């Protein structure tokens, strides 16, 4: 019995020393919640999160904006402060053994949100393109007669007023001999389209075509009679198709062209 009593006394001493050592390692957080002008914010809710905590601790700031958390285990913590009409703020801190941190946390006012609906008659905004431009959409080019779809000059000949097919097979705009400067996907080509030397870009491979005959935007620079801005189709939109074009004429003006386009996977 005497041995059991000694053992019980020693156990109490060990527990007391452990509790004393644990208490000597505890930390604390004291803080004050204030507004942007420095005035205290009573009633602000303060929530303490941290790895050492089994669950968050909550408290409310007092009349002077003060709050506190006692007997905290050293470690990483996060304070979340919220109050009506103010923005929620977060503050991270690290507590070391036996450290008491005093912090002042400032809450900014929540922004005022107000919506206003304005209705008015809409006016057309001038386009950045030439006022004398004609956009040829895919539907319009598809509806062209087959003879006009064999080459590019034939396709654009009737697109805009003032365009004629000269004796040299060039397209002339208002009498300009070096008239039409094509852009293909933004790349400029200083040459007029001609059906004798080459059939040119097939109409079936054009997504859209904008024919401008005057008042060009700065991006096109100093042009002569007109600009042909062509955007080609993507290979992913074509279903593995092609075409064969045969042209016959006098003075050995014969040409044969073949085109194919598509995609896999």
C-alpha cells in the first residue's frame, strides 16, 4: 500500500510539472478593431483559425474595440474580422512560445453599390473600314454563278460599282491600271489578280472578302485604286474537298488548276 501511495504522489508531481511546463509555453493574442479613421469598432466578430486549434475560436470586440484569445499553443494562426457595413479582413500571424502579440486591425468600409439603367436611341457608329466597301460573305460567294467562281477576278468583278475587266484581264477600278491590291489573311501582295497566269485563290476557299474602293483606313497604307481584303477558310472547317478548273481560250490561253483542302483528326 505504501508503494502504491508513493507511485500516486509521483504521478501527481509529473502531471503538475507537465501542466506547469505546458502553461509556460502558452501564448496569447490581444487586438483592437478600428475603422479607417482610427475609431474603435465595437461588436465586430473575430474568428481565430489555426492548425493547433481543434475548431475555430470566436469572440466579439468590446465597447473599445478590444478582443483577446488566451492560452494558445504556439503555431500559425489566421484572424478573420467582420462587421456590418465593413469589408471582411484577414490577418495571418505566427505565435512563438510565451509570446503575446498585440495587433490593431483596420476594417475598410464596404463600397456603395448602385445600378443605373440608361436607355436612349442608338445611332450607327461609322465603321473603321472604307465607306466604299462591299463585304462578300460566304453565302453570297456560294450563290455566284459557276463561271464567276472559277477565278478571283470574275468573283470580284461585279461586287462593287466602277470595276471593269480590262483587255489585259486585270480588274480596273475607276480607270486605274494598277488598281487592286490584295490582302490575304493580313498579308499584302503588291500585284493585281490575273486569270491568265494563274487562276488565283479559289472562291471555295475564301471565308469572307471585303472589296474597298476608296477612303482606306491607315492600316492599309497608301493604295491605288482599291484593296481586296481576303480571309481564307480554316482547314478544320473543310470536309476534305477539292476542285478542278479547266480554262480554254484563243491565243493559247488555256489553263488547268486543281485545288484540294481538308484535315485529319
